[in-house]
C-alpha cells in the first residue's frame, strides 16, 4: 500500500466517520450568461490589456495566418509538437517555408542550450479559454511540453473560438478537473511579466515577451463576410 493510500485509508476509517465536503453555493463563480460574441470580446479585451495579441482566423485555413505571422515576426526556428492536430497542420503548411521546425519530444538535457539560444517561438494548442479573466488553459503533454510555452521569446497559442467558457469554475466543472486533472495544468493570461520594488511592470523578463493567440473560427471571424 502506497503512502497516499495509507493516508486516505486512515481518513476513511476515522472514529467519527468519513470526511465529507460541506455544501457550498458556487453561484457567485458561475452563471455569467454571456453569449459567444460577449465571451470573445471580453477575452480579447482582457488579454490585450496585458500585451497579449489576438488574431482571428478561419479554422479551415488558419495556417496561412500562422505563416504570415511567423514572417512578420522574423521567426526562423519554431518549436512545436508532432502528434497534436495543430502541430500536424502547422508542419505540413510550413514544410517549404524555410523555417526550421524544432522537435520538442526530447530529453531537455539534450537540447537545453538550443531551446534557450536558438528557438525563436513556440507553438502550442490550448484546451480552451476563460472569458472572465482573459486566460488560456493548457494541459502539457510529452508531445507539447510546458517549456515550449514558457521559454521561447514568442508563444503562439491556437484557441478555438467555441472552446471559450465564462469562468474558471465553468472550466473545472465542465471538464471534470476533480476526477482527471493533470499533474501540471497551465493558466496563461498574457506574456511573462514581473515588477520591481517600485512596482514598475516589465514584460518578458522570465519567459515569453510576446503572446499571440490565434483564435480559430468555424466560419468567417465575427465582423467579416463569409
């Protein structure tokens, strides 16, 4: 029996009975009632307020927008996975672009210097977004390790517009975090930032200096003709 199982066994066999969670009213943390358009507008306003950049693209040809973004940013070395559909589509679209696609499914000790010294940007998928706080949420995997969103100077995150939810509570409840939360979940609300003792805010000191969110829409982005 593991240490964890031993502790849980003791809790279950307490003399005064097993512990139970108290009844709680979570109404204050949910039930915002925002429409899809309101979620998108709030998300973009909040993440842009902390230097995040949002680009709206059609889902069927989003890689064209990615290629243009990489050209505009001067990205020559892009770190990305191999298995996730976002990475698969990106690799296919950029195959003849001249951009070196850096494999990330390696032991960090084997390419640590390369990651810190040569990689210009990291591309990741996202599991969704939170409108109330202007945040992205990611579950890193061996195919998309957390370092590609935390180390390169530019983090490019792909978000499906219909994966936005109102609040953090809605995300936790809808996706069953209590039963199957990973050991490492990331909430990202802008590029890296810190403040000195005088509370002067600086960006990109301990991580990405730029965050670009590519919002993919099933049809033409809001405000554009299909």
